[in-house]
C-alpha cells in the first residue's frame, strides 16, 4: 500500500514535458524530491550522485525512467555510463545532447 502511494506521488511531481524549465532544473528537482526527500542540503550540480550515495543502481534506473518519460528520449544500455549520469551537470548535458540528436534525427551513444 505504501509503495502504491509513493508511485502516485512520484508521478504527480514530474515536470510537464512541454515545460520551459531548463533540463538541469527539472533533473535537480526530481533528484531532490525523489532521492533526498526534499532536502537539497549541499548538493551541487557537479557532485557525484553515486559516490555521495544519492543514487544506487536502482536509483539510476529510476532516473533513466524519469529522463525517458520527461524528455521523450531513449536511453540505451550504451548510455548507462557515469559520464552521462553521475552528476546533475552530466545528466543535463546528456539530456540536451539527446534532445539535439532527436531534433537532428541523429542516434548516437556515448
């Protein structure tokens, strides 16, 4: 029962795909609300999400689901590398790169 409520709350917090909010802000908001329980603390955009314990392997998969759903891009297995997903900056750059590739009709992995 609790897990069902958590799922509903997480979905309700997701940012609209058509939002004018920059990807970095949407990603930060998602991470803070879903993994830090709303307490941003001293998290910077360049902090390692894995080394700091913000994300574990399950958290990475949840973040990938958020990226795919929110930004409408596909994250392939080859994309699952720290260079793409280990900090808010890396995730934002990755998303912007994917969005640019989608707009140009290019499919490319890291």
